């Protein structure tokens, strides 16, 4: 075909397919704009969650129990898909425990472990739950909670708390092993190493040398 025939063919093709081309352009632009809107919306959502959590922190420092509970509930209901949902519940648990309400603290920690998106954050909630349960005399419940903490997360702290729970249950040899495991997992300069060594000494056991 010569240039005239080629141009006529192109014009004819455009006339016949202009609707599809326009529709494709509209869909493509809508997709791009929709993606940008979604990203902006997600960023704004995270910002709002962070602002709410900051307000909760300030309320906690003021010891405003009602505000802490209200903001923690807001974080859980509106921002549960962000880390701030679980963090708000962890802070609420601290406030409840300080007020002497161990049952409410336990429930807040159970909820925190449930809504946490990050395994490390969920493990932290389970570890704190185990400590509260142990303080309430529920050693077996504490062991059950510790079993839900990922093995690679907070290994030294988990082993130490497990030792306390086992000792409370009268399972002395297992408790000694747990304390030794805690010493093996903790850094040499960890502040709680001395406390664990004292626990072993109180049981008449000498801590194993590092690397033994």
C-alpha cells in the first residue's frame, strides 16, 4: 500500500475502534487514580492511628483511666489492621494491672494477641499474659500462654517465665532446665541474668558456664 492507502486504513481502524480505545484509556486512568487514592487513604489511616495512639500514651501518663480505655477501644475497632490496635491493648492491660484489675488486664492481653498482625507483637502479648497469669496463681495457664509464643521470639524471657511457672507447679528439675535455657539465650550483659542466677542458687544449683 502507498502512504495514502496506509493513512486511510489507519483512519478507518481508528473510527471502528475508537470506542474500545477510549474505554481502555478511561479504565487505565481509573486504575491509576484508584491506586493513588488507595495509597493516600492507607497513609492517612496509619497517620490517624498513630495520632490516636499518641493521645492514648498521653492519657496513660496523666493516669486518665477512662480516656485510656476509650482510646484503646477506638484503636481496636477502627485501626485493628495496624500495629496500633495491639499496642493500644497492651497499654490498656498495663493500666488495668496497675489498677489491680488482673482479670481485665488478662482479657486485654488476650485481645492484643488476637488482633496483632506481627508475630513478634502477638508473642509479646502472650508473654505478658503469662506473667499476669503467673502473678494470679495460674501457673498452668501461664505455661499454655508461653507455648503460643514463637520459639525464636523473646527466647530468654520466655524460658525465664517458664521456669517460674514450672517452679510454682513443683516441677523443680524442669524449672532448673528452663532457667539454664534462659541464661543460654540471654546476652552476657543482660540485666536479668543476675536474677536468674539467684533463682538457680536459691534452688541449690550453680549456673552452667556460657557455652557449656
